[in-house]
C-alpha cells in the first residue's frame, strides 16, 4: 500500500470513528432525554393525581355546604331542631352529603348511608327506635348488595338447584344477623320535631364503610351456610369472591 493510499485509509477510518462516536453520543443523549422525561412524568403524575383529588374533595365540600344550608333552612322552617350541644343542623347535613357522595378509586360509594325515623314519648326513646330502624335499613342494603354479587357467581360456579335455593334463602335471611353484627356506625345527622303535645319525632342518618360492610356480611353468610349445609364448603370461597 502506497503512502498516499495509507493516508487515505487512515483518514477514512478516522472519519468513520468520528461518525461512530457522534452516533453513540447522539444515541446516548436521546436515551438520557427519554429517561429524564420518563422520571419527570412519573414524578408529575402522582402530584397531578393528588391535586385532582384535592380539587374533587374541595368541590364536593363546597357543593355539600351549599346543599346543607339550603336543606337546613327547610328543616328548621318545618319545625326541626337539634339536641342541645350537638353540631348545628347545616353542619350535620353537610357531613351527611359528603359521606353520601364519596367514591373510591373505582367509582363505587365509599360509604353505605341509611336513614331512620321514629315517634315516641321521649327524645331518648325516639332516638333509640330511629337508630334501630336505620341499622335495619343499612343491613338490608348490605344484604341486597351481597345478594346481587352472589347471584352473579351462582351461575359461574355451577351450583345445583338445591344449593342455589339454599344460598338465596340464607342471604335473604341474613339481614337481621348483619344488623346485629354491624357494631359501631358513623352518625351523620340527628334532628327532632315535636309531634302533637306529647310526642317527639327523631330523624337520623348513619353511615358504614362499604368495604368493612362487605367483609362482615361475607363472614355472616359463610357462617350461616356452613351451619346450613356441608355440600357448599368447597364452593364457598369462589361463591364469596368479590
């Protein structure tokens, strides 16, 4: 190879090496840029989600406050009042409206809300009876929700007709037991109204965490079905998978 050819070869190799280095540098820069953008987006998304959640909570509270004040005026005009030392009526109703409209990440209600009312000779008696009514209503809602979910699973698990009838009857009869197992509920609103000269009416609302309610209801129904028949034991887990 002549000196001229050797010089040309060296120049070509040098240019190729330079081009390769530039390509590697450009590729590395692009890779770094992509990684940087990925981490930037990853960092921004939770902040945006938190901001959106805060905005939603703020909007819900603002809307609930407006509705509560409007409803409280109607209630007071109709003769309702709250017990001495209790929260003002609009604040109680605001709390109720907020709980009623709260949703989890899947869009399902966070709380199950129920109402109860009763008329009695004393404020205490009216409150106790109204609370029992509200708990039964709450248990009925839980039982109905669970029944709907179980109905969807019955067809999939190929239960016999007898098993399906047993499950349906057990769920339908679980309302009172669920009411007994509720434990502590969340009081939302409690107001009174004089009825005639001797009686007083109590209207109240309570709430219960939806997830806790479902877990508790499944335990009750599992126990009831276990006592009812042994034939369903191998199918219970799948039947109550929700």
